[in-house]
C-alpha cells in the first residue's frame, strides 16, 4: 500500500479515520501491516501490499461470485491494446482529458485493465477496488504507477471517504444481488459536482439470452468447476469465432454485403465481437457463463436510478443495442 492512499480511506462500518501500522515495507510501499479505526477500533489487514476490507462471513452466492471473478481475472490477465478504445466506448461521453487531475475510483476493477488506463490519462489518484482476489493480479500488472492504488473491498461497504471527482463501474452492478444498492453506495462517495459512469446489461433486445441462456448459466455453467468451464468455453468459442470471422466480419465491412445486415441476429454486438481475437472472445464467453448472478436492466429502471440520486446532466445511451451506458453529475450546490 502506498502511504498516499491513507487520506482517502475510512472505516467501512463507522466512517472513522484509519491509522496505519506498518509491519514490513518494500520499495517505500507497505507490504504487510494493519489499518485500525480510531473510532470503533476495528482492524483491517494489509496483505501483500493490498488493504483488505472483505468480511469473512459472506453469503454463499456472493462468495461464489467472488471466486468466479478471482479465477477469471487471474486466467485472463492480458492487457490487450484494444482495451483503450473499449474503455472509452463504455464510458462515453467521457474523454481521456476528463481524467486529468481528478481523484477517481474504479468500482469492480477486476485485474485493473481500465484502472491502469485511468492512471495514464493523468488522474491525480485512481483507486481500484474489487471484492475478489483479482486485485492481486491488478497490483502485479500496475504496481509501477505511483498514482494507482488497489484495495479489496465490498461495493456495498466501500472503505472510502467522500472525496471522489469521478467514479466508473463497468459490467459490475448487474452482477450484484441488489444492483441499485451498489449504485447508491457509489454515488455517496462523490464530491459536489462529481460524476459517475456505469455500464449494465440491458433488458431490451436480449430476450433470447434472458429466456434461453440465463437458465443454463444459472443452473449449469456457473456451478461447474472453473477449469472445466474454461475448456468448455474454449471449445464453444471455436464455431462462434469461425462464424464471426467468415460471416459477420465480411458482412459488416464489405459494401456489397450491407443488404444482409438487417437480417442478422444480434448484429451490433456480434459485429463488435468479430473485430477481436480468439482469446478475447473466449474471455467474453467465459465471462457470460461463469456469473452466478446477472440482471438485465430495462432502460426505464436504469434511468430511474439517476433520478433517485438526483444526478444532473444525465445521459443514458445504448451500447451495441443490447446494453446501457449511464452518466450523471452530482449537484454542485448540495
């Protein structure tokens, strides 16, 4: 843990300040230590450079989700060059210059593929947190950046002070037992005038997935041993990748085949997948099938979240015609 992280941390239970006791330091960072709340005296360990705020008593379903993401981000831990454009697409209309000089949180950071980008875009401080052990993979990939920090924490009880200029959460809230509760928890961390971006699965245009794929994911694939699911999704990706590359990709890019586009199912989403490598799309398929929880949120409900939080300058836009991007700003005077 970098010592400059401490002013942004708070006890997740009573919101008290934390004192840090360093036990072992390496290269100016705290490798092992203890964070102690000055109000309620609760203690939180720093283990292998990462502050840990995860409750030991987690619900079974949450534990399963935590293990799934921890496994996933340790296996699919490459930093692809395509991540920059994907990140900016997910948080549109935000541009790289928006990050400069801001204190930022990545809620549900996984292995830090976007946290690293935010740091390089010029964030003053960027704090990534995740419930799973994926933060360990994130730290290993990005420990060289002085403005980047990772903590292991619950999105419902973030151990952070209300000091954030911008928070983003990509593909996380729809995997929570209560997605809006997670959104509400993040909004409480925003400064006056602070902004938030989130991306969630949409209910619209996902009828086939909701009706047919969801029951398979809930009852079968999310219950499989992760190594077995890894190899099953590898095999499943072979015919899918062939279809994407020899059919969807030419139909999208060849002017003479444009007339076919309206006939293709899930064309916007599959045109997007057709751009990428076999490894990338293997990860996408694994990600869809490993999750114990996945909600598909209608636009009206998603928009209502921003209204309840009294956010301003709200923008709700579709992505690939099957998911929603949301952006809003906290009132500057309240």
